[in-house]
């Protein structure tokens, strides 16, 4: 009997490796990233780089804050959210829908006074001088802004309603229905506009004359948070990549500034 057992053991040890089924490779999850509209361009560039280097498939989707909570509750297959809507992230955290340690400031942008390149050349307005100086040097030009339901529109309307610049802006500010109309108006007539610096960078013929100081208009800060899912490890890895020098350089190229620490 002992000889028989020894033979069985020896046979088992000598079995070729291919006799055992090979473990199946773990499939990479297609990560879905929900991002504010103004973040879609830099995120598309970052996603391409990340997908190429890690072989992780990524899908960037425009975030619609009005129904995203309901969509997540109903099983929306999303893994990372990037937004300047701090109350939305706060609610998701409170409801236990996120990895609570993953919430971080990602990038920020400021309200800027801008104009079309052609006007800038004609009027010889120096770039990067103070907001007050530009207003004083262009007393007859209208100042367009986005609708007050938007982030930049709300900031612009607030400037015209209160603070040291309210008197200079009240008679000049003109609201448009959307950013496209603001840009079109800049191109159609001699004028200025108050929009986010990141939105200005996306338009090749629009120039930033002055960034409003934070003491005058608070910057818009975008945050990133990982949603709870079976793919949190992969989602965290992508979230961490967004903080690298490579990703932050892309944000800077699109007019964003590094977050304050």
C-alpha cells in the first residue's frame, strides 16, 4: 500500500504544468467618468493618454447635475465624478455613494475680462493689466456675460450688483442666453465680456485681458471624487493620475490653474 501511495504522489508531482487550467486574466472595467461640460476637452486629452499607457478603457460623459443622484441610485454605471458643483458632491458623500477619502480639489479657473483679438489690436488694450484699468480705458464698450443660471454668469451679475465695480458695470453689462452668444457678440462688435478663463482659452480668437483677483471674484474650483463600485481600485488609480504633473500640465494648457493646497 505504501508503495502504491508513493507512486500516486510521484505521478501527481510529475504532471505537466499545462494539465492545470490557466487562471483567466482579470478583465479591465470600462471606467465611466462624469464631468462638467467645461471639463470635457481636457478630460478627453487626459483619457487618451491614460488609456494608452494603462490599457484601461475610459468613457467621458457630460455630467447633468439635476438627475445624476437619481441615476446613480438606479444603477448608473459611473466610477468617477469631476465637477465644480460642491453641494452635489457633498450630497453624494452624505448618502454613502462615494469613497469618502477620494474627494480632492483638482483644478480651478477664474472669471476673466476678455475681448476678441481684432478689437484688442485696434484698441491697443494691454493684456494682463488690472480689471479696473481695462474698465476705465474702455468706458463706451458693452460688457457681455453669460446667463445668470451659469457659474460665470452668476459671478458676473454679482460683480455688477455689489462691490467696488458695480457702478462701472451696471450700465454696461448685457446678459446673453449662453456662452456661444457671448462669443458671437464679441466677434460682431467692439465689446468686452466676463467669462471663465478656461472657456476663453478654448476660443483661438478670444484673448484674456485681465484675470479678476480672488478678492473680487472667487475662483471656480473643480473637485474629483470616486464613486462606490466594484471597480474602485481602478477608479482610484485614474483619480490619482489626475493629480500628476502630466495631467496638471494638460489642465494648464486649457486655462486651468492648479488647486490651492
